[in-house]
């Protein structure tokens, strides 16, 4: 039994999110048309934090430009796993048509969650551009998907388990990596 | 959950289903009313009793989840040629369907079918026994009226619901009397003596029963659910006439005034306006009748998803049997 190693602490997570916020503005040449959609659960908290930073940087109100996108019904692994619980989708009042939608998730791993997110998003409207921001990219992609904004690239073995803890859900901010027990290697970072 | 045969389920399982239904409910606001969760699954609506409302609600729910839905009605099917329920069920299962939604006039038919065919079975109403998705949609509509968009995770704690009508023969009343108290609600059953379960005082379901609707209205319940009166089905002298029923147990305009504006008015439909409910009551702002219909699709989506999406549905969620 090995213990979890912390690879990002609260300060580093905060700095990563601030940098990503600036990178989003830089890539978009400003805040126009930006909509942030977090993938529940932790991606939704990260999207809210990014929206707070974007508001602080630009002075714009991002309250009506951040939402959540649940991808449960679009996953490709529903059959093989125990029944998955869903989460709310909250789309900002302006919708996603012709917007620059930044999808936000905590860990990018196989890419399958993001593929499901593309399908979920397409059913809600036609975004002009879709971008992807993640706090951690741990590699091992199974689909041709990459992130536009990455907090930290974290080389990992498939047998390892990467956890993102956020104060909103877990009471603290941290990214940890640990050797998972054999039966837990299929943890839900799909 | 492997089948949905009864509304008797633990509070956590009920809230999980209602929360899932909340997420499904969002599809109502969308242009593309289609989710791919049950793509490639086939659901048979096996209806031995007529029911346009429940059957089309299940059909829409299945289709919005991308399942293929086939309707088999009792009339004109081999059941009317003398085939047994077991053979009908085994025949349908042998075609490779993934789940069966069954409505039957015989209490207990869905439970038998569930044992025989080895596929998930949903009870869409069996005789005078149960109608679990109706109770779930009633709970959903009531919870949403009370809590709005903040309904997720909540029960119906302390909510006082009176159910009025032919309690003894009503599967809707029975399923609600099982589900609503599990969610924390206080249920009172109201009806003419011949329509109440035998024996005075608390019923075997553990809820209060009374013949005095006016006393219940004076208590200002949070919701009043009127059941459809089926006087045409009742024969013999034990049953009151329509006029007698209206005098004692109808939600008339006069009773509506005493009920006040706060109490939600519920009805599982189809309504007999002027018999168990006045038109003014049915169309009042406090009426949740059309919301209940909308909720029916969301709740049935949640049930079909829970039963059919996974090949290995967790048994940890209470497994409603």
C-alpha cells in the first residue's frame, strides 16, 4: 500500500487557473462570445473558478456565461459499468449557438469523457468554436483529442490513480497520484 | 434496480430516481429531444388494458432515450386468442427485447412476468395493486412545485397529502401511500366508507383513513389528490350515486374556496370534470395536473435508464422489487 503523493498544492492550482484564464483570453483575443461549460462534478467547480478569474481580469460579468454540461447519457461505457448517476446540465441563458465554448474538466485521460461532451454539446446548439481546458493532462489518450489549455502535464502509468481534490467538493485543493490497488485501476477517470 | 414492480422503496432510492428524473426533465427545454443512453435497446410496451396516457408516456420516454419501443396491446394480440401471460412474455423475450413495460388488469401479473422472462420489467399498473411510476411522477411534480429548481436531493418531509376517492380499488392510491411516506410526507386517505380499505383507523399501509373530506380540508393540507371515480365499474347498492359522491367527496368550487390558494391540486387523469373535481379546481393555478403529465415522461425516462442502460445495474440502490 503506497500513499498518495501530492503533485499540486492549493497555490499551484490557483496559479494554474489564473494562467489558463489569461491563455483563454489571449487565444480568443478578449472575452467576446466566451462561454465556460464545466463537466460535473469537479470540472463544474473549475469552470466557476475560471469564470471568477475572467471576471476579475476583464471586469465583465461572467455569471451568465458559465454553466455545466453533463455527459452521462452520451458516454460509450454505460453498458459495461454499474448504472451511472447523472448530474444537472445548466446552459447559460444565451445558449451556445455561435459562442466560443470552453469545456472544462479536471483530468484529461482517455479522452472519452470529452468525446461524450462533444455529442452532448452538439445537441444543445452549434458552437462557433469549442476549446478544452483541463487542470491535469495525464496522458494515455484513446481518441484523437487534445487540450487547448492545460494546468499541468502529469506523466503517469495506467496503474496509477490521479485524484483532483477541490475545496468545493473535497474540503481542500490538491492533485495527488498514487499506485492504485489492482482492482481499482479501472477508476473513473475514463 | 432490476425491476420496478412496486413503489415501496427506501427513501434514498426514491430520491435518487427523482433526481435522475430532474436531469431527464431538462430535455423538455431542448430543441433536440434525444439522448443516446439506450441506443440499441428494445423496449416492449405490453398493455393488456387500454391506457393512452401511460402507454404514450412510456413510449415517448423510451424514444427520447433512443430505445426502440414497440407497443403490443392486449386486444388483437394472441392473449385474446387464449395465450397465457407466461407464453406471451416468453415469446416477446425470445425476440430479444431488453425490457418489458406491462399494464395488466390482474394484480401481480408484472411480478410473475419478471420471474418468468429474465428481463427487466416495469409495472405500468396492475389491477388494484400498484402503479409505481404514477406515484413517482406525483412525488416528482409535488416536489418540483414546492422546491422548484432546488428540488434535487430533497424529500417531501412534513408535506401533508390527502388522497380522495375510491381508495380500496386504486393502485394509484396504494403506490402513493407507499412512496410518499417513505419521502417524509404525511398521507391521509379519504373516501366513502365503501371505497376505503376495511377497518377503521390507520390502514395496513400505516397511513390515516377517514370519510370526512371537509374535516381534512379544514386542516389545510399541502396537496389534495383527487382520484378518478369509476362509478360505471361499480355495481350494487354499497356505492353512492354521483350526486351523493359530489356532496361528500368532490372538490367542488365551494370546497376549493375553503381549501385556500396554497394547497396543490393533483389528479392522475383522466378527469371527470364535475364529478370528482370541478372545472375551476382543475384549471386553478394550484393545479399540478398538466405538470404531472410532463413529469410522467421524465420519471419514466429515469426508470428506463436505471433498468436498461447498464448490463450490470448496481444492486446497491435498493433494488425495487
